[in-house]
C-alpha cells in the first residue's frame, strides 16, 4: 500500500483508509460538507481580521469576491441590493 500523505505513518494511513472504507456514502458526503463549512468559516474569520470595520453585508461581498472574483461579487451584490428595494 502506498502512503497517501507524506507526513502520516503507514499504520495511521491504514487506519484512516479502513475507517473511510467502512463509512457510508452519505457519511463521506457529510465529511466533505463539514470540511467546506469549516473552510468558509476560516475564510470569513480571515476577512474579519483584515477588515475589522466591515459589517455582515461587506463581509459577504468580500467572501464572494474571494471565491468568485470582484466582477462576479459586484454583479451579485448589485442584484441583491436591487431585490431588497
């Protein structure tokens, strides 16, 4: 068996593969969803640290910009603002 992670011992890698192999597809999807949510929270925390005066709407715009680019963020936020009027 090849080691998938350079910083993980082979015995630990075997346990990880065994655990993942015993999980149902929905459990595996749950792990991915949790990882994505954690990643989003970390991104927002980083944005908050860099922009402490930003409110929720501005943080949302910054997050969309980080994920999808400034042009997309401008379009999305303009449509949201128009929908709120």
